[in-house]
C-alpha cells in the first residue's frame, strides 16, 4: 500500500479491521497538542562554519587561561561559545531549558 489516496475501499476497510489495540495511546486532542513543544535535535545544527575575523574584549585571566593551553586557543574559545549557543538554541531532546538567564554587566 503506497499513498493512501491510491487505496481502494477494500484496502481501507482491511486496514481498519486489523485488530490493532489503540486503547493505550492517548487521543491527540487540540488541548494535548497545545502542550507539546518542538525540539530540534543537536544534529540538526551540524554546519560547516564560515570563520569571520572580529575584535573581542575578554577578561585577561580568561584569555591567559586559553593561551596557556597552547596552539588552537582561539578554536577552543570558539568551541565553548558554540556549545553555549547550542545549549540555548537546541536544548537536549525532550529537555526544556527553563533556567532564568543571568544578566551580566559588560
């Protein structure tokens, strides 16, 4: 059976009479559907990033910490920023991020 528009009346009747017990499945009422939230898995955000040169002010101790890690410190800083971005934009599947955001003075 392909597209349901192509089903014959007999095929539809056979499908309905298969004896499948749907009693343990909740009904998809408008009220239930309103409680659902769309969650986009993190895999959706795997992109090929385009690097852009910018100037950014960091606390000196933060910069020194990452520089002390050796070559690739800018990549490590970028990775931390990306993880924070993804945590906010694509929370773990099924988990809702309801934590209040702390505001910082720049």
